[in-house]
């Protein structure tokens, strides 16, 4: 399966996989499994973007801001 994501989302996905101690393919498979349970599932790339934004929102709600390691490995300068 080929997935088209913007570089920022690829960086965030790689960082999330490291933080979850999963391979990239295992994390994508987990997101895909959650996606297909939806009554009207979005495309996989959209589901990944939604999952990443939801993850950042959850991190933000737990503390005063985004945890320093939430964007670990993400190069925002090139976005």
C-alpha cells in the first residue's frame, strides 16, 4: 500500500512510532484497523493525519502544552 503524506506528517508518524515502540508498519496497521471500524471510514492517509492531530490534542489536554518529545525528530524548519 502506498500512502501520500506531507513531510511534516511523515516526520510526526515516525516520531509517534518511536514513542509507541512500534515499527512504522505496525503503527500504520493499528491506525488502519481503527479506521475500518468507522461507519464511514476515511482514506488511510486522512486517517493517519486525523490520528496524529488527535494524538497531539490528547497530549496537549494532559498538560500545559505539547510534550517536548511529542515532536521529537520532527524538523519543522523544512515544512
